[in-house]
C-alpha cells in the first residue's frame, strides 16, 4: 500500500507511507522532510 503523506518542506518531493513504513522525517519543529533533505540539513547544522 502506498499513501501520500505530504511534500518535503525543502524540495517539495512527495513523501509517502509505504506498507506501514513512513518514508520521511517529521521533525520536532513540525516540518516534513524527505530523507535526503533531512540528512543535508543535519550535516549543515549538526547542533540542530
């Protein structure tokens, strides 16, 4: 099953729930990110 959850805050890529697995990150500041953008943001700001 593939269900659209929303779009990435940074790149607007569609983020899905695939067979019960959430294919993205919902951050503490209530933003939705794809894995790539979330990892990039952590590399740029390791304290955040």
